[in-house]
C-alpha cells in the first residue's frame, strides 16, 4: 500500500513512525508525497476511539488534528461524525524507495548481493529481516520466532477523471476500508478480511474485489463504475501482538521482523536503531518494548490499528 503514517494506537509504534517520517520527508517526491492520512468515523464508538488515539498521538508530538472531511473534494461525508488527519503523513513508492536505499548503500561501500542464502554466507552477525519467511530462517539457526504469514490483497482501479493529486489516504475507522491515489491517477484499495487467511497462499479473492468497489463507490462517488486495473495479494509477517520483534534473539543473531504490515513505513528508524545496537550496543531509540522475551510473560501491548 505504501502508506507512511504516525497515527498508531500505542506510544511505542508512534515513536518508530516519528523517527521514520523524517527520512521519507527528506526523500520527497516522487518517492514520497505528504498528502496526509484522513481517518473518518461514522459511529459514536468509532469516534471515541479516534479521539482517544488523537490525544495519545498529540501528547507524543504528532501533528494530528480534527478536520472537516468535506474539505476532500468528492468524498461522501454525510454519515461522518468526526474525522482527524495528520498532514505530515502520506504515501510512498516501496520499490522506488528500496532501489534508492540499496543504491545509496552501494555507493557507501556496502557489498550488495542478491539471491544469496544469508545463513550460508557467514559473518559475525546474522540479521533476520525476511518478513513472513523470518520464522523459517530463524529455525535454521536454532531460534524460534512467533511469526506467521497472513495473506492480504490490494486492488488498483483504472484512472478516475478529475482525481486530485492531493487526495489523502482515506480510512474508515470502523471498517478499516481505505484507499489512496496511485501515480497513474487511479485508486488503490485495501481492507482487512473478515476471515483471516493464514499461510503462504497469495490468491486474489474476487468477492473482496467486488465488495471493495462497492464501498469505494459509496465513500468516493466520483470513482463509481471505475474498472479494475489489477488485483494482487502478498503477505504480512504477523506477531501475536502485531508489534515487530527487534533485538538479539541468539548468539550472533539479531531480529528485525514481524512488522505486521508496518515494516516499510518503520524501516528507516528500525534500520538506524538496529545498526546502532549491533555496532555500539545501544541506540538513541528505545527498542526495549519490541524484544522477543515479551512473549515469555503476561505483558502484552497489542497494536489495534493494523490496516
């Protein structure tokens, strides 16, 4: 989806996002566009949850504010009881950002290799950052990680006439249905599924495609009747509490995985902090909430805002 947001429901996740947003902002367009994230609530419980998160986010310095959703041209808002936005957030190009980071690393002297089995490569430290395959990689070095793959899908529409370039990422607080503009002038749609599809299969569920198009037509009427350009599925690397696992998990083994759908947006902060811990023993960013040993006891702090 390529979304970059600071609007999470737990302080630890907000801080990861805050430390990452600066990197994306420095990249700028076309790799990152600060069009904002707009959350709309259509029920009293949804609005209360939105307000509770807003207060937490503001207390941590996130520039989140109440807003009239009608400022978004074309958005249907007659049923909206309240909305919040953070204009610093936005959408990025994941493949483009990846290429940029790899190129910068190579220019700094990093030995970049593709298609190599990292476990067999050797070295002082193995960093497990293999997304949904992290559990398998960890098992090969005698480490058990509570990570499992979850199938999620996306849908792109054909271009929508008159679609503003400033359209924010729009999220329905109660349903989780969300959409954003694509570089080609269409819309990219996503939503959590009622029945979770655990495992490595990545088939597109056409019933969801039809449902999402109907939701889009209602929430953003200018897109009604727009055809599908493509639909595809991929994998989230989920942990039991939807927070990542960061830190040492074995002798010479460091984990940076289990991001539960938030890895791309948090990667700048995690990369910098992990490197600092590996090289110097500590980092400026506190990663202690994300240690593996949290699953050994009763302490949990589940992230509720998983899109």
